């Protein structure tokens, strides 16, 4: 199973939550109806009928199928505690940065005669706030997974391989075959 940078960014922000999300299908559906101001937008968002949403809200339906349960949970998490999420993001972008722990294939483009063969490495590296800002901003603007990986690769290249640009000048890092990635604040 491969992880995505975007999902890992979402999980990092979710780790800042101070309260758990609603657990029951009824509570999750009520929350979504309140957030989206009606049952019709929730029905369109989840791909179910408006009547189905109403049945969950009043408690007539209690156990959604796995696919719907996953969609409901994902949509609730996207909207849960927006101020806490914003505060955690601002702190990462301004002072703390973030930590990337990954297992991926890294290859290099460097001067002739150097070792540039790609190989799988386990790396855990703190990235400065500028990279947190770039990653969160790109994610917000709908960047593709490859674009997010490119930004993470630039950060890992600068901080891990080039040691804040104090060595290995001009070393280009290729970040591919991501097996796992975990980003924390």
C-alpha cells in the first residue's frame, strides 16, 4: 500500500483536533446537514438521495454501508474544528515547520562519477516552515500528488541531502515509489 502526501497532510492537521469527530451515523449526518445548510447539498455530496439523508438525521437508518460510512467520516473530518485546523497550519507555516517520515526510492542527479543509483531509503527529516507553507498552499489549491511529492522532494533534498545547502551543491533528488509517508506537525 502506498501513502499519499495529500492524505498525510490531512492526517497531520487532524492530529491537532481537541475533540473526536461524531461517531454515530446520525450525529455525523446532522453535523453535515448543519454545515452545508440543508439535506439536499449533503445528499449531492455523499451521492445518496435526500430522503436517505433525512432518514439518518431522524434516526430511522443507523448503519450505513461501508462505502457511505467512509465518505461521511471523510467529509466530517474535512469540516471538523476549522479554527483548530487553521491554528495548527499557521503554526507549522510560521514557526514550527513539519516532520516528514518516509520510505521511498531516492535517486540523484549529480556530477559524473558519483553514486546516483536510486534506492529505497527510510528518512525522517524536519522541514522548515517555508515547506509547510508550500505544501499546505498547494494542497489547498488542488495540486496533484506528483506536485506535492515534488515539493516534499525539494525540502528533503535541501535539508537531508544538502544539509541546508551547506554541502552537495547542485544535487538534484528524485523522490519516487513512495511506500509510506507520514507528516506530523
